[in-house]
C-alpha cells in the first residue's frame, strides 16, 4: 500500500489465485478504481509527493525474482516503463526506492543490477532521463532522498557490515556519515540535515541514534545485555567462497557444542548486528555459526541468483562446507551439532536433517516448510510465482524437483 499525503487516498495491491495481481486507487468517500491487473505478481512501489504518479513493480515477464517498473497516472494510464529483463539466465531486476519528496518533481529513485549488484539511479519518469550515480563502493548500495530532494542518503552494505553516506546530486560529492562499526538497519535524513539511524553490532543491542550524538529512541523497561563480537570466516565451497559469522563464549576453547543458526528469506543475509537468539546460545556455552549461503543477498547478483532448480540442496551444500571447517578447525564438537532456523531457515533445517542425517545431532525448525507441494498449493499467489521461478515450474510440471527439495 502507498498512502497519499492528504490522508484520504491510497494505492492498494492485492494478490489472489483467481485474479492474479490487482492494484486499486482508493479515496475516502469514492468508489475504488482498478488501475492495474495481471496474472503474474506485482506490487505498489510508491506514490509521488503530489499524488499524480504511481510506481509499480511487476513481473509480467514471468520471473518473480526480477521486477520491471511501470509508472501510472491515477486513472491507470501508462506514463513510462523501465524493464532490464533480457530473458534466459541474465535477467536483471529493478526496484522502486521512492519518488523525490517535492511537489511536481517527476524523479524516481530506483535500484538496478546492471553491474552485477544493487545500485541506485535517478529516473525522470516524464522526461525519460536517467542519472547513473556509478558509486565506487563494493557490495550492494541503496538510497533514499534527503527532504529537499537535492541529495541522497546512501546505504552501503558489504561483507555483513554497513555504512551511510550523503551524495550531493549537483556536485556528485560523496560524504561519509559517521556511524559506529556494525550494521545500520535503517536510516533517514531530517530536515535540519542530521541523520537518524537504527544501529547495532553482534556485541551491542539495537539503538536509534542521531548524527547529533543523541540516542533518539530509548524505550523504557528491561534492557538486553550485550554479547560477544562476531568473527568472520571465509570457507571455500562448491559454488565459491562462503562467508560465515561465528560467535563463541569469551575465552572458550573448542571443541564446543555448536549451533548453526540459518537465516530465512532466502533472499536475506546475516550481518554484524545484534540478535537475541545467538546471544542466548552463547550465554549457555555454545558457539554459534551463521552462514550466508548461495541465495543470500549482499554478495552480488550471481550469488543470490545461484539458488535455482536444486532449491534447498544448494544452500545445504554451503552449510555442509562450513560445518566441515567448524569441525576441522577445532571449533565444533561433531557429536553436539544443532541445525536451526525459522521460516526458510526452518525449511533448510528439516531438509538438512533429512538429507544429512549423520551431520546433525538435533534440528529445531520454527515455522518451516515441511511438504513443499502442499505448501505451494496453500500459499498466496506471489509466493507461488516465486516458487515457480526458483524451481522452474509448478509441482505438476517439475515433480522431481519438488520431490528432491521437499523435507
């Protein structure tokens, strides 16, 4: 959903088995107007500052992992299209980051993957011009507008850490915004030019801070205690170098009982940020290993897109390689190994104890997929589209793939 500044207008997307995706314009006191419909998945990106333009992300080309963009008027007429998909294995995705926050401004900030990673550019949806920032930063880059539309707040993520910059659109100057080492999970610029951001590290719990030096949000009640810093490990795997994050009790020597805590998504990644689950395991004497397997974000488009057709099995190959490192390095006790995760991590846990029964002492799966075929038929249409992209079809079209990937 996107809500207009008048508080009376909303653009709302729906997804159903019968209708596919529909997007409607709703105004208080008026009838709802259908402005978009398609069989494939789509979603609302943003509504311009004056409410005259609507950006949507769609997958009419059939690849739910890589979106194209379309800009509409409130009556549903098309203003502009931008589509980087090329078919085959080299499809590139786009994402909406937001319209410029100024009345009458037709610039749309978007993310693209034209150089193998996420980067921002400014697209004037009416005039048709594109401003490619070409920032010399490794890893993925995202952005949002400063309140006057003259600058961008750049969020840079690389190897499980992140940092923030201010980019002046007129001069092209990139200035670092001071933040502590760790992970900035969200940031926004204030009208006075200061930046407020949500920050944490593996050792220090989350806080909303400001570049003015203040802690902006300090909720009352009990505070989470801190934990131990995270260590980086790089392991050679079947698809390339795998990045893993390791925590262990201070001063402890192995071999230790070890938890492999697997992230969900799968298009997500673990970072040097505070997580209460791993911190609690460490408090109880366990080492914790988190693996950014193939399919994770933050390591380039090819790493994320590697997760196709052998779904689940690919991730578990990477987890197995890191498991082998954990044992041979002396960190982990091979007789006391736990595999755990939630959502997609829960799915990988069930699939892991089924396909690697001798590797794990215990599996703890939270809200997992247990039967992939049943899950496919029960889930909403947008998730069905994602599964068709990942596995190359429906359970009826590629039954062997669904069977191999089902716990």
